[in-house]
C-alpha cells in the first residue's frame, strides 16, 4: 500500500517518521501482486526505483522474489501484506476489488517461503474489509430474537 510503503521509506509526516525505528532503502523494497495504480503511482514507483512483480510472475513459485532478496544481501525482512493483492474472485477481503489478483495459497506460500530463509522481523496485514460479515450482521440484526 502506497502510504505504508512510503512511510517505511522515510517519506511522509515528520511526526510519524520520528516514531519509526528506521527506514528502508528504496532499492531494498519490492512490491508483489500490485495490478492497479492510483494516478501517478506508477511514475512514483519508477522515480523511486522500486521493483514490482505482478501476480502472474509469482503465481507458480516464489523464485523471482527469492532471487531478488538474495541480490539485495539482506538477512532481515519486513512484510506488509495488503489484502488488496488477493484475487476478488476467490475472496473479497479488502476495499479494492481489482481482478486477477494473487490466490490465497500463493500469498501464503510467498510469505512462508520468505520466512523459511530469512529472519522475518515484521508482518503487518492491511485493508481487511469483511463486507460479507458486515452485511450478514446487519441482516441478522433485523430478525426477531437475533437483535443485538
């Protein structure tokens, strides 16, 4: 997600930047599973020199990610898992419903593959938007004996 990513790279609100323990170099930042771009985001990514891999590039295995990690020379990894990366045909778990996303098992495999070879020091999950759960709750709340 753009805001979380730029914050990790040390760009954004100075007060928030002061609270973060450090920042990540753009050359050590990889975007996986992105397929929809806000206005200007693509240019920003190129401008910052951040590499990106599409859902198709990681669908069968994690080799491109593992190769990229090896080339950065890092030992510690932070993963920011934005649920917008998931394919809405399989699960609508986020605000965005952009087609052709990553399958749940692919996202899980990627994260587990990384953690099996690197020291995973942070894992955040963002954008969960359980629309179905909210609709079900609202429906059940209107029925007799099931009201809150």
